[in-house]
C-alpha cells in the first residue's frame, strides 16, 4: 500500500468514526447503520450483538437524555491489506434527567475496531468500547445564564442537516 493510499484510507476511517459519533448525537439511525458492514459485531459488555441490537439500545437510551456530545481524539490505524485495526479514543458527555436535577456524566475510553474494505469503502466489522474512566456530577450551567440566546444543538432537526444553506450565510 502506498503512503498516499494509506493516508487516504486513514482519513476515510477517521471520517467513519466521526459519522458514528454524529449518528449517536443526532439519534440518526440510518447514519449509524451506514458505518457498519452487514456482518459486523458490536461488543460493549452491557450490550453485545449485531449493529441493529446496539443501535436500538443506543437510540432508546440517548433519546431520554437532555443532551449528548461525543468526541473522538487519538486514532491509530494499522493496515493488513483490505482489513485494518484501530484504537480510537473518545469522550462522551451525557446530560441526563435526575430527580434531584440534571446530572452531567462524562465517559472516556477507547474503541477497539476492526475495519474491512468492501467495494472500495471502509466499514466497521467489529467495534468494542473500553471505558477508562467516568465522572458523574450535578449539572451546573452558568454559561446559559450569561448567554441565554445561545443557539443550541438539536437532534434530527439540527442545523447540520439543513441543506438549504440558510443556516450558514455568507459574510456580508
């Protein structure tokens, strides 16, 4: 594999993980499905099985949250022909309702992945989540008190899905 092809494939796999994170935050079932191969397996410990099993679980769990924000960081990809192996670091923020008031939950860890190239496109064939640490604390949102007109992220109606470009105007 040439160095240029390796860089292109690394970028495609990185974008695959970015689409996975967007799918979680926007509760976009179709986008989540699009990142997996037909015979993929998901292993999270608390839920294991096909992508459909995981996606059903994730959408149901996340739709009850007030907000979510998933981010990826370090990503190391090793190639073996039409197969690749990755370690992707993540931070997942969840604002969840609680009887005493909203809680902030931050979970950090790594995805251990196996990717396959099918018809020239990389897909996740195996995804395993390994949690390295977490923190739960009562929500404190002083930012919103000082900036009450902030534009907030949304789920399926988020500005990122608008294709008319009115949400991203050109500079005057």
